[in-house]
């Protein structure tokens, strides 16, 4: 059982916005429960839709609630429905355009969202690397994307998204979610993933160079690293490989996020 969206004023999901509304109360409780205690804390929800998660969040008495909703019909609906429950701010905007650095002014922050499949990867890429002063993020994403997020080196699902997200946070796949809990039903399974940010001293020193390196390497993932980095592959770079127990003949998916970060530091110093 869940919220009957057929009886709400906004019955039709917009395919252009990638909307699949969550309608199962048990899954809602599990997602909000994954946030831990949120009493008197600031919660930022991405894409609240019709408010399934929002209702459960408000029941836990957050100190402040901020919604980012692109749908111009649903944004005022969220504001009017929950305005009396807590300090509520609704931003009608595309989450991909948000200045995540400004979250530091709301600290401490927990972030949650049932992310549209078509923007989940770039959105998480931005949030973990640009947001500051957040303590936890819990996102619903496509199951195969969740597996990529938590994949380890040597796994066929390990790629650029894995390296980037794991460079800024520690991800954990919490549970799988079937299509039946959504309206309309997607054609694939979903999963809920939690992120805990790495400490400030562990964050990459040269994010722009790391991003460039990741895209360069995984754009040629079938090639050997000594070939991909042939213009920079010298004794200094080779020493990084040796210390990590890999070699120049290794392919990108064999390198840990730590190796990519060390390589990006060297490339940044040479720029």
C-alpha cells in the first residue's frame, strides 16, 4: 500500500522530467530511516515529486527542509502542503544547475532523493565533489548505476563514475528496489545508495585534473595505461604504479581511486 496518486490533483507523471513516483510506504520508511536521526537537522530533498518521502521526513521533525523540484506544478504543491510542518523552502529549479557549494550555509545537511535515471550520474558527480558541510546522502538510482558506484577495481562494472564518487565519499548499496513500487513502473530495478563524505584532508587536491584524467583513461579503457599516458609516463609515474602493485600494462579498471588521485597530483604539478 502507498499514497494513491491517482486521487491527487497531479495524476500524470511527466516523461520529459523522468518522473517515476514512489508509492510504497515501506520503501519510503526504509529510505528515510537510512538518514538516521534528522530531528532539528537540515534536510535537502532532490525531486520530492508528490511528497511521498517529504511526508515521512516531516514526521521526523527536521529543523529545516529544502526541496529542489523542477516541476512547476509540483513545487508550489510541496510548499503549500508542508509549510506548517517546519521551516520549508522550495526551489523550483533543475538540480543540475544548483550551486552545491552554497549548502555550507545550511550546515549540517543531509541530502536525499529519488533521482531521475537520466540525470542521476551527473547529479551525484556534482554533489559529492562540490557540496560542503554535508554529513550523509541517500539516493534512489537505477540498480545497475548503484552497482557501478560501489564497484571495486578489477570488477567489470568499475569505471569513471566509481573512481570519482569514491574519491569524495564512501558509498554503500543499502537495498534493491523493484519496479512495482513506482507509478508509472520503470522497466528496470532500482537501488538505494548511501554516501558518507570523506574527511576534508582526504579529498582530492586537484579535482579538475582528476576529472580530466578519469575521462581520458576510461574513454580508452581497453588500452594500457602506459599507452594512454605515453606523453607523461616516466619514472615518477611508474613509481606510483609500482607502489600500488600495478604496472604500465594495466588497464584503467585495475587502478584504485587512490592511484588516480596520485596520478592527477603529478599531472597538475606539471601543468
